[in-house]
C-alpha cells in the first residue's frame, strides 16, 4: 500500500498543468498559483537520488520563484529523505494516512448527527462551487482565502474525474464539504474535509467523507486514502471505515 499511495502521488502531480520530471522526482507546477500546497514535488517509488539530482530539483523550484517542498511516503523511497536532509530540507509535518476500501466503508444512516437527514450534494452551479470554496476557507481558519481560482479548481476536480460533495446550510450556502481526486493507480485521495465552525458536531464531515468514498468506489476504484489532522478527525474517518495504513512526510527548504 505504501507504493500504491506513492504511485498515486506521482500520477497526481503529473496531471498538473506544468509538471517537471527530474532526477527521480516529479514536481507538479501550476502557473495559476504560487501556493506551496499546490506546487510541490514527490519521488518515484524506489528513487535513489544523488546530491546533484536534489540540486536540480531545487533549481526547478527557484527558477519559478517557488519554495522547494515535497510530500511523500518515506517507506516507498527510503533513500530520498537522507538526500534531501543533506541539502538542508527540514520537516514541515508528518501525517499518518488512513485507507478505506469497499469492504470497510460504512455509510452513516440519515447523516451522522443529532438532527439527521443530511443531504449530501454535488455542486452544479458556479454559485455552488464558490460556496464550497468559501466554506472550506472558513473551516480551515483562513489558511487560504476564498477565490474564483479556488472555485475553478473545485470545478476542474469534478470535470477531470474526481468528485466534490457538500452539505447545504439552511441559508442556502455551504455548511461543509470535501473533495476527492480523480483516481490513479487504483486509488484516490480524499482531501479538504472541512465544516464551518457554526455547523460542527452535526455529522457533516462523516457524511461527505462517506459519500465521496462511495462515489469513488462506484466508479471502480479499489481504495480511497486520506490524511487526518487530529484524533477527533481520525475518529470521524474511522467511524466510516478508514483504517491506519502508513505515514507521509512533508519536507521544505527555507531561504
């Protein structure tokens, strides 16, 4: 499963508008944004980069005015972390990831909260995509601002074979949502699970997570994986069938 997730990471970055392959790495660049969470690199499984390969990777980022940054499953390429650390890369984060399969998926009945009856929807209009983007910005405490570009990226996720799902708020906006990438290597990444603070505790995260997994499985994919940010979110994901499977490492080069 480490290689499956890492193979997915490679394929996912190769779908970026301007990917670059160099020295055992693929860097996924999107000229429409300078976000480090969009523009980053990952190694091919089993890569054994020399110092000159890491230098070339750094140069690819610097030439674009971007901070060198990587996300990967270290068990899939054990030689990569030492090479990056020799070049001065430091740990940004270490995240465990969970995997769900059709055999483990549990779809909550009537949502998963005290008021029940949560209707999980797919966005249909530009207004829907803007509402989801705005809600996720609020859910993640302004880590990224709502924007037309963000809404457009959500629409492209759907158009390119992924999925976006949300629960509508009583005022017609979005209470919470999430997205799942287009599958690659027989798996897909579920990400951006967020609920606006006022609507938390109503089972929205569990409902959209289960709906996205079910949608992805219905298209023939054998697994879905995600990372979690804390024990509270882990319990939500485990309740709908996600199980611990491995670790992903985030490294960045400052300066």
